[in-house]
C-alpha cells in the first residue's frame, strides 16, 4: 500500500549533490542533503565507502554540515569542508576515509567554495569569497558607511554584494600551516584546476576593460611559485568556464558561451597548450555541455554531462577527432558523476525515481547508495507519459503528462520552466505533490527552452537581436497554448474548465503572457518573474548585457522592444485570478516587478494576491529556507485548490493508473 506525496515530504526526500571516486576507483564519496524545517537549514553529510557499498556517513566532526568531498590524487585520503559556530574548516582523513580526522585549516570566516589537492598531494587549494573590507560587513547596518559604486553588476542574486567581495584562491599544506594567497587580491577568480605537474593552476577571471557590462572573461594560467604572474590564454570573445587540463598536460578543455550571439548553448572547447590553438569539440552536437562536469578518461578522451531533449546524458568526447559517443543515456537525468580506472560513479534521478548513486562500468551500473528507497516505496509516485506535439508543419514540441490516481475528470496544471532550462525527465517533489493532490501536470519544452540547440533557444530573441526571433510572448506562448489544447482534446479525463498555469522567472513572465493572450486558464501562479522589462533592465543583476543580447539594444537607447515583451503592457487583458509570488531579496528580478504587476491588476479590479517572502532570493524554490519552502507549498495547494477544486486524494491503493 502507498500513500500520496505530501508537502512535509520535502524534508524527507534526500538530494545527492555530488559524487567522487578515488584515484583507483576503489572508493566512492557523495554528498547527501535534506531540508530541516525544525532547524531551518539544510543538513549535508558526506557518505563514503567501496563501490560495492554500502556507503556510510563520514564522521568528520560536523554532523549535518559537511560537504565538498575531494580525494587525494596519491592515496585514498579524503578532504572535506565542515562548518560549525566558529566558521569553515578543511578536514583530512587518514587513508580509507574512515578517520581519524585532523584539521588542515580551521575556522575560516568565509565559505569554502572550491577544493583541490595539488597533484603531489602535499597541499590543498581552496577558494573563498572574501570581503575587501571586512570591517564594513562587521559594522551594524545603521552605522555602516554607504557604498560608493562606480561599476555595474555590483551585486548578484544568491551572493549579495560583489562590488566589495572577491573570490580568492589560497594554498595550504596538508600538514597544516597558514594559508598563502594565490590570487592577487585585485580580481575575482574562480574555477581553479591544477596543471598535472603541479607547477601552475588554471582559472577564469574578468580583467578586461568594460568587464562590468558583460560576463565575457578569459582563461588564465598562474605559476604557483612565489612571485608568479598570471598569463592570459584566451581572447575575450566568450564567457569561459571550468578549464580542466588533460592528464598529460597537452590539452586544456573549457566551456564557452557566445555572449555576443546570446542566447547560445555552452560548447566544449580544447586548447593545445603547446601552440595555443583552440577548437570546439562536437560542433554538430549543438547542445549544452556542462563544462563544470568534465573529467578526463585518458589523455585523449574526456567525459561530460550534456542536456538534450529533456534528458541529461553522460557523453565521451575524443579531443583528436572531436567526435562524441554516449556512455550513459536513458529516460532520466545524470546530475553528477566521476570516472576513474574505467569505473563510473554517478547520481541518477527520474520523475518517479528520487536521486541515488550508481557505480560500475558505464554499460553495467548498479545502485550503491539509495537513501530514498524506503520512502519512495511507500509513496504514490506518478510516471510521466511523453507526448510529442506537432505545433506547426515543421515544429514538434516535447511534452510530458502526469495524471493523478483520483477518479473522475482531473484539473490540469501547466508547469512552466525558467529561462534557458529544459524540462523532461527530472525528479521533482513539487510535481509529485501536485499529482498526489489530484492534479494532472503537464510540462513541455516550448521554443526558447534549452535542450534543443541554439536555433531553438534563439526563436524567442527580440526582432533587434543578432539572430532575431519572435520575442518573448510570441512563438513560446503559441507553443504552450497549442500543446495544452492538444492534450486537453486528446485526453477526455482532463477537465478543460479547470486548467491552471504556473511558472517562475521567465516562466512567471510566460504565465502572465498566457493569461493575457488566451482564455485557456482558470487561474495562474506567477513567481519571481519580470513583468516590466524596462524597469527590470535597470535593476536586475544581469543588466545590461542579458537584455541587450536578447533584444538588441539597451533600454535607454530603445525601450520599444522591452515594453513590447512586457506582460504589464497587456495587464488589462488578464482576467483570470492570479497570485504573484516573489522574494524580497531577489536580485535577478527585483521585488518591484511583483509590486508593479500587483498594483496594475488591483487598479483593474482583478482577483489578485501578492505573496512576499522576506530574506529570500531568486532561488527560493531550490535553496530557500526550508520553512519558507514549506510555507510556499502550502499556499500553492491552497490557491489552486480554491480555483481548480481537485478530487481529494486517498491514503491507500495501487500506484497503477
């Protein structure tokens, strides 16, 4: 017997954030995470053990606050980062990852964001974001001097102030001692990787004039000897990410995003370090390659995760030929992986399969750690039906439908993703919760989403963009409406009079555009969205480059395309009840966006509510405080329960539909 998924299960299903193999593939470590609404924090623990399992929690002295497991490249010692009331510490195990543990560096005041052993195992590089003036942050806000800003992009959602903080790399001996700064204290440096001979490190940094106007950056190489000077390896033509050298030091792989022609997929490039020649791998692939996941399998082949058609797959790339081949692929998502000595360890999840760790050869993987197995067996988890829908003669849109195990006709919720992402075979407690609550849930990858190539993403660029498209609120709205109508027509168990729509960020913009342009929906949920692009362009942390790339001009030179794509322009056409959900510390789409839309709808005497979450940013639904995430789910169920009236779930019964 199974029971429905409930909101409280948010604090029961375990996420797995990372996985790592030791040098011989004989030990595996991962990070498990679960929200804790009582303490209102996230409990993170490292689990480790042999690939045959079972994996056990590593007792590094900070239960619930341990992460970043990193294996030593010369033996099977494990380094982790812990946090307690004194700050962040780096701890190192004896061989075998079971202890005893000792502290390499203690009570750092800033969070450790990257961790990497030197190739000889004698020192550890770590990265922190540290204040330029620590005293400024220590001063009470009512006495703190004002910030005097001279550059744009001075804050970032989820980070806070960036004008007076910088990511800096330090080096500390594993035997202990004072950390020595590698960075120059003048620039923001990130994505560090060691050259195999230990003489230098690679990283990315913005050091060019006009760096506050776009995310363009470069790959740099820095000798670790005293007095080393960083050398620029790339031209400032792309946004580069995660340089990773080959085991023999001949090649350097990194991600590139075409900012000038944005939107664009992240491609994988390799540089011949002897000549400086750079070329892209797998040009024909035209899908997002996650450069932060690159692992070299041997001196000429690397592996990385790739997003396409709703899946996240593990592919191998030959740097000599540029060709690629699948290693692990299916109706699921690989969210993290590592590979050593012919063995793979990965985190896999699917719509009815919460995250778990599998290991083995790529063709014969077996589960080694499944913290959700008992819980999943007692919950009613719905499987999606994949529904490709042809929206015109040349375009087919992938969609997925989950139906609830309740009798009679079901209300339908159309669940929309944020910009530059894809839906498909992801695990989502929220979707399972809605399905258990009596809703059919439909999600899709309309034109503009990721997973289908650059042209598909550029379909919603503005008319003035480098590669023009329909603009937001054009073909994307048409695709969603066409798919929803087709699914309703072909599934008589769905009630066309009880259809809702919800989405966040770009998905929030889409909700309001759909309510204004169609009569499909009985109610809407618009979350963390941009509704007046003119005012959003002047306040968002991605300004000015993001909208300039999409729309072809900045909002001061030509506000026309900004207003044309703004849902606020069509607010008089929104008649369905709408709830606007926003976080007060959202810097991606500031709270003023929600306030403008709320006021406009109230002035039109519409049925509207504004829900404000204090202290949260744009990532509330993914990394906000557990208490606020629970409160949000309760409001979500209440809102659509009021307007769509789903059938009450039952406590038992079969999972079959």
